[in-house]
C-alpha cells in the first residue's frame, strides 16, 4: 500500500498555486549547529540559505530576501553577528526580515535588544522551541 506524505503534497500544492515557502537565513559558524538548524527549518517547511561568516551571509542576501534570519553573535572572524543585523536593518529589501539572535553569551542580550531584533535565544537552543517561535514570527508578518 503506498504511503501518503502529507507534507510533500502540501509543498507541491503551494508551489503549484504560486505560493512560496518562507525563506530562512542561518548564520552560524559551527558547521554542525548550522546543519542542524538548517535541516530542522527545512523539515518545517522553510527554504533555507546558510552561511558561516558575515561576508557569506551578505553575499546570499544579494539574491535572497528571507522572512527570518537566525544570527549567531559570536563569530571567529573579524565581524560579529551584530554586523549582519546592522546590514539587514539598513537594506530596504530586508525591512520585513525578522531577526532572531542565537548566542551562548548571555551578556549579548542587552546589546542585541538595542539593535532592533525580534527575538533573543540563548544557546543551547531547543530546536522545537526555535521552530515554534519561528512559525509565530512568520505568521505575525503575514497578518
């Protein structure tokens, strides 16, 4: 007996009627976390673009206007997640992008909240909670 994959058919039917799946950007220098976040978001119906550095993320934003961005604040290169948040907030085509800061540094919360972010998540992050909050943020945008 063939199985019916409800999610597969929903995606196909949404694409058929011209609706696009929401896009999420993941900026995370830890490759394993980046992959885990990306796969979880994809399984929840997001198109995902991901980067390990701020320059990579900015290059992706030339071609994508994500509805939500998950931004790690502490990165090993010379730029931090704050640089990407500033970039997103300065671009007209990204004005509606919801920004979620994800960091292990609790001290970054005050700084991040002064930067017009939509949500602050402290690592370790519950993937289920992250997905629930992402869906809520996206649904607020759609209203």
